[in-house]
């Protein structure tokens, strides 16, 4: 089926007058570029679980970190 469409397209291209070929090319190129799915390359990140394994983090360290990052939320605690 794809070869049928290619043959039809080639027939249409051959029917285009020579002076219109540059314009026709720009149109076809733009359509092909827009219809082609562009996949952005994303870096693959692994999980950090393999690094930390079963290490437990003390809750006091977490709360200290939160207080240093968000001091406005903990200003009434003393």
C-alpha cells in the first residue's frame, strides 16, 4: 500500500511545472517536518534506592532541613 501512495506522489510531483518546484519542495518539506514525530532525548536517571539501600534517615535531620529551607513555616515554634 505504501508503494501505491509513493507512485501517486511521484506522479503528482512529475505533473508540477518546473517553475513551481522550489515552492512545492518547501511545502512538502514543511509538511513532512511537522508530521514527523520528534522525540526529545531525555537523560535516563536511575533510582537512588540502590545507593542508599536500607539506610534510615533520622526524622530530626529531616525536620532541621525543612526548618532551614522553609523558615517562615516554623517561625512560631520557638
